[in-house]
C-alpha cells in the first residue's frame, strides 16, 4: 500500500530534485503527486511499497542533515565575504520593487486600521 514520504509544499525545486535522485539511486520505488492546476492539492513524494519506508526515512534524515550543514556553511561563507542578502542590498539591486512593496504594505495598513481610527460623529 502506498505511503507518503514527504510533502513538497514549500520545498525548493533543487531539494526536490535531489530527493528524487537519492531515491532512484537507492532503488526505492516512488511516485510524485503535483500541486495541481490551482495549487490546491498536496504535492508529495509517495512510496509504492510501505516496507521501504524505514530505509527511505533514514536516507531522508541523512540527506536533510547534510543539506542543512551545507546550506549553513554556504551562508556563513557568504556572510564572512560580505555577500549575503540584506535589506539595503536588495534595495540597491531592485529599488522600484522594494518601494512598490512598501507602498502596498502602507496601503494595506491604512485600510486595515482606518475603521478603528475614525471618530464616530
């Protein structure tokens, strides 16, 4: 009977690709369900044979530990080199986009708080 290994909502495409490669390398039979046309369904990786679940979970846990260490190391290196993303760098790289986002946030805040700030007359 099929069993769900991992939900893919919020998972970066490179991580999902690496997970697929890991399962294929170890000969674990799986299939994937997409999010659907409107993104309403749950994207996930499913195992066809639930007897492979323990092996797949062990592989997944090892992979996630390695990926976490790798990504943290990459971020630390970027930070030490002064190349990590900051608000000021994003503002310099995309000023129109950041200003537009701030204007949108201000408009939303204005319309969200105006009913509470008007004095009843």
